[in-house]
C-alpha cells in the first residue's frame, strides 16, 4: 500500500498559556500543502517492524514516530504483526511543517486499513494525540482551527489555492527551545496583546471571492513563536524580508520553525525571490508549493 503524507503550514498560531505539565494551550489555523512524504507499507511474515528511509539523517529505530505509531496500534489491538515501511522523505526536517506528524498519521490510517484493524477515526485521533499534538490534524487534513494543545479540531472551509514559496535555513531550532524562550506566562503578566486567531477563521469562512480572500489571509498571517525564533535565528527575518522585497503578499514562519513561507500573487515574483534565496548558502531548502 502506497500513501502520501502531506505537509502543513500554520496560517496563524497563538500560545495562550503554559500548563503545569509543560504543554501549552494554543489556538492555530493549519492547512495542508502539496509537499508530501510517500510511504510504502507492506506486511512482513516475520513479526518485526522495519523502517527504511531515503534520508540517512532520519532515525529509523523505535524513536521514529512511524515506529511508535505501529507499536501503538499493536498495543491497541493486542495483535503482533510484521510491517515494513519504506519512507520517501520530501518534507524538510525541523521545519515546523509537521513532517514527522504527517508520517505518523499516514501510518496510523494505512496500517489500520491494511490489517483491517477496525479502529474508528475518532479512536485514531485519540491515539494520534498520544504521540503528538499535530497528528490529529494530519489524520483529518484540510484546513482546521486547532485548540487545546492542538488536538481539539474544528474543520474550516478549504482555503483558496495559495501560491507559496518555502525556504528553510540549514540551522534548525528545537520546539522545546522555541517554547522555553517564549516565556508566555511572563508575557501575559506584562500585558502582551495577543492577535485574534478568530480573525483568520472569519476570513476563511467568509464568502469573499478567492482573490480577495487570498489578500486577506496574507495580511492576517501571524505566529507568536516568531518572537523567540527571530531572536534565536535572525536569518528567519532575513528570509521574510527577501520575500517581502519581491512583492510577497505576506510571509510567516510555520509552526516552531524554521521554515518560512510566502504567499505570492504570481509565478514571476516567486521566481524573483527564489533566485535571491538560492544565492544564500545558509539556506538548504527552497521549494514552491500550493495549498491543497
């Protein structure tokens, strides 16, 4: 069985507070794009889990989310089955584009179908949330408002087909480091004014024409995690500036970074920005994409 695992971008992301267990309450709007990993999954006679990947930088042992997803399904069904997963990795790592989460979500759905485990979608969402906050969204896909730690989803209308340019610095930032440097409790105490995520929801849910809606989405882009990330890695701000200098409608770091995406009106401006970014050897990933 061959399946795709689509990347996501955050059109907006707000962190409301930190829980006592270390997790954070968030509000964010996410949507899928057409950059995707490809997973080929087959049953093995031998009762083992085998993960093979074209990217040698990716761990293929029990620490990988694909591996963890299969183990979770085995425990859930009390069945011991052998699985081989061949992963073609196309989503950049440490990018804030849910590459690992998308792979885990695709694995949960595909293994459930391949082995006829009979697990409901609602239960798959619960299992996914045990592995990572973005996995429930990656299971449902589309465009959604996510609340709680990211597991409470409200499906939204599809966004217009946005023309995107994505660039990622070689340097990565761990999610843990970004959140630690955010210090949201102190920001709240000192009167930090949060952007209203509901504004983005209203734009997406409106009946405006796609061209108007695209402009409105681009102007409403917001990610509170840019506050620490731009300080930790100023190159993120430089990438945004290059996109803006080339007639980008709006640019944003996705998730906890470090990938930056820009929304453009036409291919000519995308190519102009891409040409400038390609000259910078601090950037190791540049791609065009569209929302799906």
